[in-house]
C-alpha cells in the first residue's frame, strides 16, 4: 500500500510517499480501507520531532507514518466507520495510508449525512471539544495536571468564550456549547464572522480589531483553543468561580488564578468510539457540522502541511484517497 512516512524530522518536505506492507490487525482490531484522513496539529508536531513542545519529547521510532483520524470501510464487511486511531500513540497510529489497523473500540459508524472527507476531518477536533466541554469519558492519568479534568455543566445560564473559534476544535466547541444551551462569544479574525454566526455564535469579536480581554467580563468559561503563553490574558474576562480551559499546554502562576478566583484545567484527548457514536448522532440529526478548509490527495500531504503552516484555517484540512490507487 501507499503511505506517507517521515524518515527524519523537519518541515513538510520530509513527508515521503512510500510503498509499505499492509498492516496486520491484532486481536480487537479490524483493517480499514481508508477513504480520507484528517490533518491535525499532532501530525506536524510528530513531523518536526516535537520541536515546538520543548517540555514534551516522547520517543518516536523512524520511519513513522503520521496521522490518527480516518474514515473508510472495514475490510471484509464493507461497514463504513470513522475514528481517531490509537491516540495518543506518537507515531503508531499510522493513518496517512491506504489501510490502517484500528481498535474496534476507537471506531464508530460513519454518520450517514456526511461524506468520508467530512467524517475523517471530525474525530480529533470533535472529541477534543467534547472531552473538554461535555464529558471526559476516560480515567487515564492527566499528563498536564495532577487532577482529572471535569467539564463545567453548560446550560442557558452559562456564557462561554471560545478563542480560535474558526479552527478545528473551536468550530466544534461553538456548536457543542450552543447545543447545551449556552451563550457563546466567538473570537476569530473578521473574515470568519459570518461562518461562526451560522454555527450559532451569539457574539463575535474580531481579535485583529479588538482585544477580547479589554471588552469581555463575567464569562463563566473560556475555552482557549490556542493556549500557550498568552492564555493568562483571559483571566480578566472570567467571573469569580469561572474556569479557563486551554487546549494547548499553558503555564499560569497559581497565585494569579487565586487572585482572580478562577480555576484552570487541561486534558489530553483520547480515542473513544462511544463518544464518537454520540457525535455521529448529532451529525445525522443536523445539530453538528464540520467545515472543510481544504483537501489534498494523500500523495500531497506535504502541501496539506504547508497549508496548515499558513494558519487562519476555517475548519479542517483533509487528505483524500481514491479507489483507483488500491
């Protein structure tokens, strides 16, 4: 089969098209004929050797096939499924390929209302938003803090600010918060305003014109999909007893949290077929949608990573695999 592998760490140019053996499913796994692959930040973290995450250097054996999000058919049955495979696994998921061996527990039936490209684009981003906002769904140790993340209950009395609202996790977070009845403030660049209002955002802030921390107060929850060293600015927007959820690793002085009277919580998304089945139901009921920024052929994975590095993505990037290639 064809697969995208990296034999060394570096930029998008290290992604190579190789011919490799098809994987052999282990006990509890099935072989998936992949139709589309979702592109996610952990893919380029792996590709670069985690150079952007200085405090996080998991061992990776090269050559490695990146990727975790797929949609396709189970070989032998033809059942259409989608899933985030073996995550976190740091190079063992091997989704940038024509076939992938997947644990059954990581899979769910593909939503009928969306195609393989949309389905492949959803799992990691949708599960991240779900596990941060709706239900954690696992008891694995939290690598980012000493306690388990517990999502805040959301309802009509709750105001949620989503920073980076147009991106993969962000656009799902807007929709899930609205599904739970919350009031949602979306923060993104101005070109995404119409898109985010269509998804249900009650208020929009163009961060290029207005700093949200200068105009927003008394928010119950901030989901900062960007995280990092700037996340502390959102402490000013939260009411006392509010919560800050940075999606990417963030360090904030506990004394600053104490003075603001807020909590901060992080977690790492985990594969979960049961939760994906619930997400699939929302797709089929028309309560959730996935936006596709751009698509590329599997062989053009390098171009997909170049698009990701350009930033300002609306929704998700996906790779496609044609039937004629296998």
